[in-house]
């Protein structure tokens, strides 16, 4: 069996195959009729020679051409030509239900895939035969590879839904001369992809202006929904876990000596991971992915945590006799009221740590604030602040992605 190229269109999962197929009713009737070479030869002579059939003349004032999209099959067209109808001739209609010819001998509709990005030309194939039924119905399945352009919306990546359209239009013939109609999208031969799931489709008919005339066209719009499980396991969950590391930098004691190194390592790891994730997101400037915004915010929080760590270490290693700035005292007092933090002082008695509240002088009820107290307050405050921001931002992004995925 001779193989012929398959027509396909660019989709989110790569390439899909384009098929336009007609209804098969009545095309294969009387298939058990006895074949007679002489009868078919006489019939061809009658139609093409005696009746002077001209393939450049369309059969009617307005020819109805029906197109049906079958995924992963071939392009097939269906129309009628009354000049090729011999059903009323008993000499041939009984024994010859159909015969085959090529586009060099019969009239064929001039059609093209107008949104093709690789080859914008009339659909044509001299090597593929056309089946002519006795009622004048013609079925033609020309082969071809068609790559079409799809606009990508990555706002809710990887829970996104993409729509790709395949537009079929006449080439030269107006809407008065050809009535181009779409039938349906048949998914009988469609094989599910590991990345994309075919969800729904729609068919729309329209006309496009060409000078003073209007050319008919039909558009098959295919909706594909991304399967997000791979990206969830390999992108989103590791990204959230990595982002949470920048929060726990404020839990490390300043005297451990690892506070600065930990924050820088986390920042560099997040920057490298951001590069890897960005490489997998489709590149477009029309829409911005929520995931990209989340990554940028997390990266900014990582940079800020490094700067805050530097400032906290500076406060921790400040001399005790150095006065604490007024703005820092006010900030610590405000944070203490918000966080319900009581300044406590540790006294060492006989090798044991005893924690007690700082007793203030009679004339001042406020405890004396030290640089170590400032360090603890700042660490505690920024840890809670970062944890709240991370939790709220993560929940907001995940809810937006999941809700849009379920609605789509």
C-alpha cells in the first residue's frame, strides 16, 4: 500500500494531522457488482469524449463542498458533479457503481489552508485518485503536510488551555460560486498525548474580502488542555519548597556563622532554578505567566532576605556601648506590640540559663533594649512576615491556576 504524506497543523503538543472527510452514504453502494472493463471504458468515453466534459468548468452555479476534520488522518473533500451522474443510465448504473480518475480529468474545488506557515498553496495531488460515484458524488483525499500558527496564552501555565485553528478557504472562487461547509471533527483515529488532552472543538463559517468579492472559508477550532501533573511534580512543588528556604534564614542564630552563607546559597539556587523553569515556559510577550510572576517575587524576596541578613548581623555585632538609633527603638517597640513580644534578658547563674523579665527602674517601666534584643526581634519579625507573604502568595497563585483549569 502506497504511503502518502499526512496533513497536520501546529498545536500545543507539536503537530496534529488534518483531515477533511465527507459523509460516506451512498458512495459504496452496489460494491458487489461485477466489474466489466468494456462497460467502464465505454462509460468514460461517453462522459469525457462524447459529452465533451471540461474539467475547467464547475458543474453548477454554486457547488456545495463539504469538509470534515478527522484528526490523524488525511484531507478529504466531497462534492457533486451532475455531469458525472450515470445513475439514470441502466446500461452502466447496474454494473458500474463508481470509477476512479485524477484531478487532471475532472473539476476539483480550489482550496487552501490560509493560516499555513510553511506552504501557502492550493491543495493539489495528481497522484491521488478521485472516486466518482454513479450519482455524481466525488470523494478526494489529497495528501499534504500543513503547519498552522497558534496564538499561545500562557497566563495560567501549566494549567492552561490552548486553542488552535485550521482555516480552509477557496482560492479564487467566491462565495457565490462555492458554498464551503464544515461537517464535524472526528476523533476516531486520535491518539491521546502525554502532554495535551483534546477537549472540545468548534466549526465556524465566514467570508473574507478579496477586492470587491468575498471568499468563503471555514475554521476548525481545536481546544487542547495541558496535562499539568508533570509540571506540578517537577516544577511547582520543588519551587515552593525552594522558596520556603529563604524564610528559615531568620531562624538561624547569628553566632552560628552560617546565616550569611545560607541566605546566599538559597538565593543562587533559586536563581538557577528560575533559569531552568523559564526555559520550559513558552516564550511570548503577549501574556505573562502567573508562575513567572511568582518566581520573580520569590527571587526578590530572596535578594531582600540577603540584605536583611546583612543588616541583622551588623546589629548583632555592634558594640554594647553604641547607642541604638531612635528609629530602631520605635520599630522594635511597634513590633513588640504587634507580635506580643516581651523583651527578656538571660542571666547565667551557676552555669544554668535562667530567663526572667528585665526589671525597669522605678522612674521608667520600659526594659532596657540591647543589640542582642534588637537582633532577636528583627529575626522573629521577618520570619513571621516572610512566612505569611509566602503562604498567601502561594495559595493565591495555586487557587488562580486550579480555578481556571476547572472552569476551562
